[in-house]
């Protein structure tokens, strides 16, 4: 039977009856699924406690990893592991390395001791008095050797298993990280030593000691060998939990009920992010979690009966007070549907149905108003489009063909030659050459083309200033076929002339060189012997060169530096933060601008 053919009153009664039946089924289902709901509650509670403890431990381990990474990447510690000069090691590297280890140990209370040793067996350590000399016993050497021989250690440091010190009756575990030489020596990118950090077991015990579980619950921290590193049960520390190991580890993540020691407990496990294979395990007695839920069964029955009676009474009242005003609203809507645009719905009641009738009347008024505005808007839109087309047509008529200007400059050059004015001919020829180069559509050009543009510009400058300046250009022949972004050198050369050499009473010099650096990048150097820059002006310019593009937009730019900043930001946008400009200047001695771009082989015309 289709519900669309059933009267609304009958549909509402059917809805109430179905709701009561569904509610009763849910009540019965509640009793049958009570144990499952209890387990979910326990899992949620346990997961919260485990997550808090896991975050604490991961934070501690992360701090140890970061501080150890800082140590192994220290230049002087790396020099300690590779230095052949015992005097240099004893008086240069060793004191610094020892100070750094003392600082790490004092800064991180979870570190009991630190040792650095190279491949030749030379050692340097820092320990507290309670740790003794554990780094120097044969038991430690035998324990740590397999970790040093592990090929995977180079990729990521590791936390070790527990080392039992029979002399002191204590347990210890360590974090080991390789020292990879990165200072550019003969052992570059090779392992030259190891850094071992001894973790404070007592502090690890303190992380879980105050965890708020139930009275008889237990929380464990297990390493990748399932050894107990810390626990709320102090008698379990250092032992292997046999009962936990016998369970399915995949199911333990969501919580599993098990009988341990004659008691039903909920066991849950969560892995650590900072230590592979390490886990946090909680064991919560189910009885302690369900004791306070037993009274809820009786309460739920009473509440269920009350809800059923309330639904019947509320349904009867709802049907009686809704159907009459609703039927009147339906009759009026039929008239509206008959396209009687002047008709408005009668407001018979002040309840929600009456408010709905008012809203419908207001909507109909707004629809009439919107219809009128729509016709007016269409008329204005047509007029706006017509004006825009006229403006576009006018703009097309006023465009100048760049090739017309280029041909005009060539014409002026020919006239200059005809009348014997070689300067005019040469200037216009160079201008047409620069202009033609500047309007090329390619993003990348050959360095040869950029050099030709600079030479044309230099010819114009020499004619204009009557050879007042000494200009030289020296770019390695091997660079000329490589690619470069267009128009990056000419604005710098122009900046050097107008802001440097032009302000000199006597002639100066401008030198432009190009070569490959040690990394294979292309470097250009533009050096002038002009006026130079004030220290404050230079510092401001260098600061702006170090800003991000979005930060630079918020700062002011001087006229002298805007060209350099634009080129610098353009190169950084194309090639990354390692490329761009650097500026060095000294008042009264001149300015040097260095341009660095990657080596771009020929054959690429766009970026």
C-alpha cells in the first residue's frame, strides 16, 4: 500500500504505533546487548587513558630523538669521530661534545646518560652518579653490538630492549642513533660513530604511576620484545606478560575480554608512534566497569513505560490540534495553485500553522516584487553588456602593433646612416634590438640572447655618457647555450649605472661576469665602482630580499631596490628559495649584485 494515498491523520497514527513498537524492540535489544555496550564503554574509557599515556611517552621519546639528532648533526661532534689529531680532539672537539651532552642531560630529565663513540673505539660519555659506568662494561658492549650492525639503523634511530645490570640490580634501555659525517670530509655521508642515550627508567615509571584507572586496573608499557618497561604494578616491571602474548594482537587494539588470574578483564593495546613495536597495554576488570550500570536496567524499564504512555497522549493531542488548521491551509493553497495571483491565505490561528500562512503570503509578495525586479535587471544587464562591447571595440582600435614600433626604430636607424649620424643610427639599432628581445613570448631564452641584450644596452650607455665609464663583459663560453629567464640581468646593469656610476664625479667601471659554481649552478656577478649604499639602506634591502613574497607586499619598497626585489622574487618563485639575488655594497666603494639560477639545458621554452 502506498502511503501517499493514505490520509495524513491515519499516517500520523501509523507513525505513532510504529514508533512504540520500535521503542519496545529497542528496549529488549538493550538487555541482550548489555554486555557489548559495557565492553564499548570500557574500551572508550581504556582508550582515553591509554591515549593520554601514549602521548606522554611519545612526547618524551620525540624529545630524545630531537636532542639526539641535534647532537649527531653537530659539526664538532662529527669532527670528534673523524679527527686523527688527538690534540685537536682533546682540546677542540671533546670539550664541546662533553658540554653538549651535559646540557642535553640537564635539559631532559628523562636522560640518565649519553655516550659518543667512533668506529675506532674512542668514547666520550656523560652520566649521573646513579648510572655508574655502565657504558664501559663488557655486558653493555655485547648488548649494543647487534644494534650497531643493523643496516636499518642508518635510516632511523632505535630504542633498545632492556639491559639488566647485575652489579647494581637495575634495568636500563637506550636510544641509539648513528653519526653520519655531513661536513664534507673524506668520510662524507658515511657512519663515523654512534650516539647512545640512556633513558631514565624511574621517570618512565612515573609516567604511568598516576594514571587514573579503576582501583584494580593495570597499565603496562611494553617494548618491541614484549618486556615491561613501566607499569602501575611495580612487581610486573621487567617481566614478560605471558597472558598478553597469547592473545590475538589485532583484536587487542579494539579491546578483548579475557580471563587472567581467574578474573574477567578487558585488555586493550595501542602502539607508540615514536618507537617501532612498543605498545601501551591496559587491563581493566569488567566487574569494576559494570557495577554502576546494574541499577540502570530497572530505571530503563520504568522510563520506557513512561515514554510509551507519553507518546500515546502526545500523539492524540498533536493530531487534534494540527489537523484542523492544516486542512484550512490546504484548501487555501489549492486556490493559490489555480493561479489566482491576487488571493492570499487566511490566517486562522496564531500557532506555527498561522506563522506558515503568513510566511507564504510574504513569499508571494516577494515573488511578485522579484518578478518586477527581474525584468528591470535584465534590461540593465543588456545595456551593461552593450557598453562593455563598445569599450572592448575601442580598446582594440587603440592598440599599437609592437612590430610597427620595431620597424619604426629600424627606419630611424636607416635615416641616421643616410645623414651620417652614426650615434643616432647605433642607438636606434640597439633600441630596436632590445625592444625586439623584450617582446619575445618565450619564458626562457638562451644566455647568449641575454648577453646580446646587455651589450646593446652598454653601447647606448657608452654613447650617452661619452665613454665616461669602463664597461666589461666576461661570460664563460660554455654558458651561452644554456637557458635563463628573460630580462633578469639588464635591469640590474641599468640599476648599477643610474644609482651607482652616474652619481660619481669621475668615471667608474662596471664588470659583468658569468660562471658555474661548485654545485653546478649558474652565477652572474655585476660589480660597479659607483657611489655604493648607506649601511642602513643596504640592511633594509637585504632584509627585504629575505622576506617571503606575501610578507614583502606589506612593506614599503624604495625606488632603488624595487627592480632588484622584483627579479629576486621572480627567480625564487620559478626555482625555489635557494636561488635569487644577493647584494653587497660599501659606501664610496661600489656595489656587487650576485644572481644565482639553476643550470638549465637548452630546448626548454617555458617554465
